[in-house]
C-alpha cells in the first residue's frame, strides 16, 4: 500500500498510524518494583493462557505477586507451558 504525503501531514503519518514515532530521548527513566513486574507478567501470562482474571481475583494476583522470583517463574512456566 503506497502512502502519500500532503502539505498538512508529516511524511511518517498515514491513515493507520497518526502518532509520531516515540523519541528515545523523551523516555522516562523509571524502574518498576519487582512486585509490580510480577503482577504485570502474571496478568499477561493469564491473558495469554486464555484465563481472564475475574474482578475478585485482584487480591489473589496481588498476593501471588509478592512471592519470591522462583515461585513467580514456576507460575509463569505453568501458565505458558514452557520449560526453563
């Protein structure tokens, strides 16, 4: 599909991508706590496994996110059916 440039539109903009590409110099220098990383990864693994967390599951996910890395690794492996 060819994209055309118009005077009102920058060269990177086209019908299905209207935002400019991210500028690496404008990135925020943030580090997530391990608990937050575990929580996000657990949500992603559940979603990938086709298990949609129910509204009442948030507390359970929060508690699981506080467990040590090796437990989180096992949970992730079980949910994604991979070996590590």
